[in-house]
C-alpha cells in the first residue's frame, strides 16, 4: 500500500486538488536526470547515532509518535498521523542513520530505493514543496551510499526522481516564499543540485542563489535574529546557508556579509550546555551542530548581551546563563509558531539546565506544538491561567497566528553588585486591568539570581473594576535532569544530575510542586515545575503584596 492510500492519510478531493497534482503540471517536471552525483553537500549538522541505530532496526519514532512494531520499510506501514508521514517523507532522519557509519549504508540504499519505487514519481503529501526541499537537501548531503551502492537497476529511477524534485522547487517559488525556513532550504537544495551536476545546473544555481539572497533581505532583523524570534529557526537557517555557501564557486556579497550577524546572534541565544533557549517554537538543538556551523563562519566574533530588535536579554555571570524574553509577537506572517511567552526566561548553571520552557521541537506533532504555545508552558507569571497574547485563526489553513502583547519599559543596568534587567507587558490589561512587570538581577559572581514580579493597575486606566481578587501563578519549569523537593512553605531545593544544589526562596503565599513536560529535547520527557501562587488586588500598584512576588535562587 502506498502512503497516498494509507488509512492515516486523506486523499485530496477532485475539487480542491492542488495545482501540483494536475498531470499537466506534473509533466513539467520532465524526465532527465544526472548520470551521477558530481559533488555532495557539506552540511555542518551532526547526526544522532543512537537514533540512527534505532532506524536501522526498524524503530521509527518522530516526536512523541512512533510506528507500531519494527518496520523495515516505513512507507508501507500505517502512520500515526499526517504530520508523522510528512516528517518521514522529509528524510530529516537521514543524518542520524548516516551517523552510524558504514554499517548503515546498505540500509540507506534500501530505504531510498523503496521510497522511489512507491513515491518517486508523485505523492500528494511527499511532494509538498517544503518537504521536497528538505528531502533533496538531505539526499544531496547524506545520501552518497544510496546513490552509489543502491540497486543498479534502480539507479536511473533514483536520479530521475532527484532531478524532478529539483525542478519542482523551481516551479514552486511563489509558494515557497511564504514558507520562510522552507524557502531557505529550497534555495540551498537548488545550489546543491547545481553543484551535483543536475540538468540545467546554471538555472538551478541562479535561482537557488536568488532565493537565499532574498531570504537574507526579508527574513532577518538588523541584529541577526530571525523574524520568527525562534532560536532554533536561526540555527537551522545558518546551517543551510553555510552548506550552500560551501557549494558555491563564489559566495554572494549579501550572504557573506549576513553570516557573521547570524552567527553572533546565535551565540547570544546559547545556554551553558551549548544548546539554545527554547523560545517561540523551537528546541535545544544539537550543540555539536551549532559549534560546527559557527566554526565555518568567518568574520568578527562579537559578544553582546542584549538584542533589542530580536527582543532578548542575556544575563551572564560566573557559571550562570540566563535568556530573558523581552519581546512581543513576531510580524504576523512569521507568528504561526510563536509562543505567548512574554517575560519568560531560561537558566543554566555550568553545563546544566535548571529552569526551562516546555519547548516545541520541529518534529513534535501539531496538537502538542499548539499546547506548548500557551503562557503556562513558560517560566513566567500567568494571570488566571490566561494567555499573555492572542492566538488568531489564520485566513489560510495553518496554525493560529500570535498577536501581542506590547512590551515596554525594557531597561538594563549594571553596578558593583550585579546586572538588573526589567521589562513590562500589557497582555493582561484588557481582560484584568493589570500590567505585568518583571525584574531580574544576577550578581557578578553568578551565585545568586533574584526576581520580582509585579501586577500593576495603570493609573490612567479608567472604568470600574471588580473588587474580587484575581489568581495568578509564577511558574518555573524544571529541566528533566533536575530533582526538586519542598523544604518548607516558601523554600525548595533543586539538585542537578551533576551534583549542583540550589535553593529557591520566595515570599509568595503558596509554593507547590506540580508535574510538567519537556518538549525541548530529542523526545518528550516528564519533569516538574515549581508554582508560586497568589491572589492579586485588581486595583493594586504592584509595589507590595499581594501584587508583588519576590523570589531568589541561590547556590547552596
């Protein structure tokens, strides 16, 4: 059974069928293919050999989903969701299988040949332009064993399919331009296809280069951050740019000038373990991949502690690294994966993460990604379990887009005792008449992190307000490698796997431990969260309880 007929898939209706499925347009993809792959891409990403060995044994896990049992050829199995099928067809897992080494080469060739036999000509989902871009990029970076060791009688079909995929990317430029990260991947894939010696290589190279230059101009902020505000998106884009630049005879000036900005911004967004902060639809990423990408970017290395345009502040002292989200929603067209995470933070000490957001890796299924966007999935203050932003349904099919809140009064100050950063947002103003302001302080030795959360009724806000108190909580999601226990009503002890011990004290009326989940790593993991709870006065000024909560994290 092909994936198009799998019970987990829905075939397109005759009325709503996309232009790509029209036989006339499919005919435009042509028949010719290269005789051989003349050159392969040099992707800086580093695969996960442990996952690769699982794939070698037929264990297919993507996010929190998996195919039942062991499946040698996953295309013909029942898939748990359409999302799972999409990620399977993207071949994003190929890098992990390649990391196993020579013992996996025959397995790679088998998977390529079986995919081409079932889907190499056409499939409604597998030939989506963004998925096609991911697949072609992966093939041309990590697929050498399949191209050179696969069944000789199937080599022509494999080469033909690869060339057709490249031509699809040429035809689907307009659609890809709305995919943001997909357009970068497609541009890089076209550059690789040209370097590999595909037919019409000059046109492939020209269009791929144009797509990458356009992305540099339209998708990135002056400080080097991506408009999505997602650290993982920036890291993925940098890896694709670096791979494409290595394959070009000469790197365009626009790309050469942009790469150092991207790299320096990425350095700001790393925590002590070398991974990324989990903000706005992203996960930690692989530190080895980030190291490899940064090592291949020439230009001045600039260390900075705040990025006003990207909306992040970094507090760094001794072993502590704090990333503080002081930005609002991305532009509407980039906000489909953005999170309601105003004034959330993540914290690491030495090479261990302590306080995190729940995260949302790219392979996570859509329902979980949607849940992770809520404010209560972040280490920040939440009023009445509401969102600090608005999620508006998109006019076109796709996830809801994030709108708001407005952030202001962002300040940074340093003195002999340490560094203080503050920010304020209005995400609870319309519904509750309150602003949230958070102060964070780190001492220069890195042994003390202190915070103050205030709920403030603006003095100019007119109209009556109920006298009923408003519940709020400040959540501190803990990394799964951190154990926690309450020592007394207002103090908890955190212990890391590496032996670090930290005490969290607060003047909040109530502190408790509650379950949480972490979606920022390779697979979902259960964890805990510390919850500081109170009830705010709707007319409060925030300078004293009950509308002010103080907390301090000190190394024991």
